[in-house]
C-alpha cells in the first residue's frame, strides 16, 4: 500500500448482519426464511427503499479526501442521483440493490465505496485471492469500468486486474499470482480461472454485479451463481440492474441481505433529450439510405442483429467511401479495442455493432443512433438508444423500417412511451439531411 492517507471507515467485513452460511456449491439455496423478496412487501426482509439523498459534492457522502481530490482533478465534483443515494449505504456495509439505466453514473456508485472499503481494511494482499470482484456482461464494459476506477484505485494503493475472454489467460493467471485487490471480470473467464484453481474467492469482502439483467439475458446466470457461491457468506453485495425481470429477482432473493434499494432509472434520460424518428423505406433502398446518413453525420452508431450483418454493412459503407468499423463477438479483443478507439477518437465516423455493444459502449458526444435492423424488444430498443443523449446531452434515435416491420416497431414505441416522427424516405430525401444535421 502507498503512503496515501487511509480513509477512516469500518473494515469491509464490518457492519454486516449475519447471513446463512452458503456452501461453495451451485446447488445450495438460501433458506426461504432468509430470502429477500423483490415485491417490496412490508416484511422486514424486503429491500429498504431509501429516500433520495441530495448531496452537494462527494465530500458530503463520506468518501476519503484522497478520492474527492482525485475526482475533482478529473472534473467530477457533484454526484449523480444514483451515486448520491447508493454510496452512503454501500460505505456503511449494506447490500445495495440499484436500479438505474446506463449512463446514470453506476460505475462510481459501486466503484467508490468498493475502493474505499478495501483501502480501509487492514488486509495483506494474497496471491490469487482478490478482495473485491466486479462481474459484468461484456469485455467492453469491463475495460470501461477498469478505465474509470484504476486512476482512483492508484492513490489508495490498490491494484486492479481485468479478467475477460479474448486475451491471454496465462498473463491473467500470472497477474493474479502477483496479487491484486480488485478483479473486473466477465463471468465466463472468471469461471475458467476458478476451474483451473488459478483464483480463489474466499477472501472477497465486496462483490459487485453490474448490468445483472443483461448477464441473465446472455445466459450467464449459472456462472454468476457459481462465482457468488465461491465467496464468503458475509461478503457485501452491490447489485445494479436496469430491470428486475427474468431471473434477476432470483439473484436478489438468494444473494442480497436486506438490501437498501435505490431506483433512479426513471430519471436516466429525459424524454426531451432524445428525438425519435422513423424512416419508412423499401428493402432495395435501405443500404443506400444508410450510407447517405453515414456519410453526412459527424459520428453515427448503427445497430444490426448479426455478426455477419455487421461485417456486410461495414463493407458496403466502405465501398461507398464511408470510413466505418465493425464491432461484434467474432472479433478478438485487440480488434474490438481498435474499432472502439477509432470511433471514439474520430478516425472513423461510423461504428456498426451488434447488440453486444448496446450495454458496453460509452462515447461522449454521440449524437445519432440508427436501428438498421429492428431491435428484438423494447428493452433492446432502450439500451441501443441509450448510447446517445448521455450526461445531459441531446441526441437522435432513427429506425430504418421496412413495410413488414412497421407494426412491431409501433408496439416497441408504445412499450417505451415514445412518439416518433415518421417519413417515407428514398436516397436524396431532404429528411436525411434534416435528421443528421443535429448530430454534427
């Protein structure tokens, strides 16, 4: 540890109410008497819905001065609503159930208390035995969380490691052996390391599940439960999710003890921040219209359904003189990083992505998102669209709709309470220039 001032907080294992001891087995179930119900009943075991906290700055939340100063040097001085509400409970050692959309500041909402509590605990760093674990669904999100937290971990003397697929597992094992404090991991790679006995989770005092609903959607629930079952029963758990549908409520009931519940997803993106539009097109005009949009807009993110579709549309754009990159699951980590770096830096004005990117991309000043292929449902529509109109900015969300897709998109818009202006468009139509102009 460095000589930076240590925060005066309880250790990461203090202030915890007793849990039923869980065996490290995927077949274990917490007894029904200890389950936390997600229906917010009046039962004592239900999540506690805390009132909003209005903090003037981060120093009022109980964070150590070294972190407040590090945030200020990065131009971050006032907490977002989810940060102001979740951080005090997390610092107190409570389990936290946070419901917030992407772009609402969740990374610092769980990252700041995690780093603070680990730095305050007088624990010697052990080989292959992290004390904090952040589990999230995609490599892109893992890299972004690491990039956000690593500069804050450094002045606290904490070491971080990203553990994801597509990179050398041998190097990850070597780094674990040298000792790390926080592992940021995708479920599949962390389970691989557990199976190889290359990591042990019996020293974890703070566990974070970020984008829990997306992990469930991707089929990671068995891996997530295996990871959590390998941790001590009295570890703190911070779970963040945009929704509690599917099997997320099962994770909450099984692994969170009387969590403080904070919901700010309704305030994540004001309706006025996004301009939703529809271009009604024929299949024969679709690529030409998309290329015209791509050529005129300053920076545009196109969403498609398949990996092959992403590669095909990228080639079609390049053939028409548009600098474009593809992002999908068939690319290795270096290829994915190069594509994102090119898009973020402006070397490429267009990124064509599958839904793997809907949760993991954060690009400042992204003014235009195009649904080239229709989303599968309203949740996918929201996650894709949420790549724009972030951090107080405005943005445009455009759907390219073929005749047989009109009804499905109308249902999606109704589900997310969106009113979209509609135009029948062919290449060269004035609506194209009107739509891309605000994105410049």
